[in-house]
C-alpha cells in the first residue's frame, strides 16, 4: 500500500495539477489529454481511486493494530502473577556484587534505592534471600498505537476534506457584494450561504513599484444584514462558519463613471460628457440623446470577447432607440455603426478589485489532532521505553551475593548502563 501511494504521488508530482486544458493539450497532445483526464491524473489527489487507496491504507493500519493489540495490552495491564526470574538470568548485562550484610539487612536499603527510579516494587522471599522486581512505563508500549491512530486521523482528515471541502476564488470590486465563488478544480460556480461585500481596498507600494501590502475591508452579510467585519491582509484571513477567506490578489477595473466623446460626422466637432449609469444626455447639434445603462466587464460582439464595454441606448430623431456598445479598448468601435455621430470612451475612473481565495476543509481539525498525536506518539516511541529490573539477593557459602539485571523494549544500551550504575551503587554500599 505504501509503495502504491508513493508511486502515484510521484505521478502527481511529475504531472502539474489543476492546470488549464490548453496547457495540458500543449504538453501531452489531444490523446494524452483525454487519456489522463479519464484517469483523473490532472486532479489526482481528489480522484476516486486515490481516495480509495487512502481508505485502503486506513483499513490496513486498523486491522494490523487490532491484530497485535491484545498481546501488548496484556503487558500494559501487567496481569502476570509472580516474578519470572528465569528470563533475567539469561541476560548478558547481569552484574554480581558481593555484600557483607545479610539479606534481611540489605532489603530495606535496596528497596529504597530501586524505588527512587522505578516506584512500585514487588518482593518475593526465597530460601536463601529474596527477589526484588521493579518496572516502569509499561504504557509506553502503546506509543506505536498512538502513531497508528495519528496516521489514521491524518488519512481520514484528508479524505473528509477532499469529499466535503472546496477551494475557490472570487474578485470583488470596491463597493460590490457577491455570494458566489468559482471552484478551482471544476471551474463551477458555488453559492455561499452568506454574502461578501468589499467596503474598501488599499494598496501600498515600495519605491521600486512592487506592491508592499494590500488590504481589504470586508463585511459578511446574512440575509442582507452585516454579521462580521474585518480588514484582511495576506496570511490574516477571515474564518467564518468553517469557511476561510484569504487575501490573494488585486487588480484595477473601470468604474461606472466614464467620460464619453461625441464627434459630429457633418461638422467634425468634438464634444465630451461625463456620465454615470442611468443618466441621459442630449447630444449637441441636435444629434439625438444617449442613455448610459452600465458597464459590462466581459462584453461580446458576434461571438468575440471585446473586454470591458459600456452599454448605452442611442435615440436619434425619427428612428427607434437602439442599444450600442462602447468598448474601452477599441475607441473607434462605434464608427462601424456609420451614424451621424460617432461615440467613443475618452476617459474613465479606475477602481480596485480584491482577489479572494475562499476555502472550506471540514477535515482540518481531524488533521490537526492527528498531527499532535503523531508528535506525542513519536516521542513516546523513540525516546521512552518499558524498563524492568530484577535484583536477586542470596546467601551462598557464607557470602551474600547481589545480582542485578534489567531489560527494556528499546534502548538496550541505555538499560545496560543503568544496570551497571545500580551495581556500582550497591557495591559502594557494601564497603
């Protein structure tokens, strides 16, 4: 499972994700584009088969953990009865110290010494002395299961985010309100359950002309009523109802206020008039009247995109009113109408729009929880261990021998050093 995920992730790295179809066709051709689209390789990390791999890995980890957990839990609970001295007598780190006192005299001293490091003790009397067993951190054997749980949470969080989350963008001009965004992966329109209004936008620049900071004053509205207001900058988003609103870009667009030029075909005279949507002006030389309707930022003419264009209604005497387009980028566009007056866009006020990134990831808190558990589990697994020590005291041929041995499920060299130190302390006690 891990090799499969690693291999597919390499594919997702080599093939750029979520690019435009044109870029993919140029890179892979028509056939490659269609094939990779069917396989979902252009948005691989949201493809059904990749989510299925993550789910399979999640189930794999859960099953393996359940299969091994009972034996580990038995150790953690410490359910064994009596001291099993046999397994300690075979250890290579076993240290022997000859002591002058009797076993009864030594018991209290050894118990105090071991209790400092291990806490709870277990003592059994033998024919020639006693056995003292101590252990600590049985619970650290669960560290690997904490790591397993964290991996499961990370995988589940990513699956939840992929299925129920979204990422989109929207451009809002100053003073305007929107309640829809365009999704990044599908380019579809997604309707929010609240509206976003851009009250103001400010941008400052370095002396080189590069943008220094751009700030948006946003108000969120619920059924037309303001419910939240905040000024956001890059990396300081709004978080509202599980949705994050980030400042990502900005730009300039024409405003509704525009200066129009009127040129008489008969006299060649030029006239100008500054207008706003809804206003009607009388054209000099009795050439008719013009009513400005508004600005279309993506106007089309005969199937071609001509960019931003003002829409107006022209009324010439003895003729019916007709709608005309006045493109911003093509001042001579109205000459094609071949009327008595030629109308063009002479000047316009510019205003900024703010570019926002809008995301929702309901699995993010599951991922955060998994991340915290991962740190805790790795610390327990790699830096802590279940340690056990056995001290045997017996009298043989008039001598009291103290044997110390210990074991740990990790860091056995560290346990060997601990046994040597304990033996040295006991040796010093015998002097």
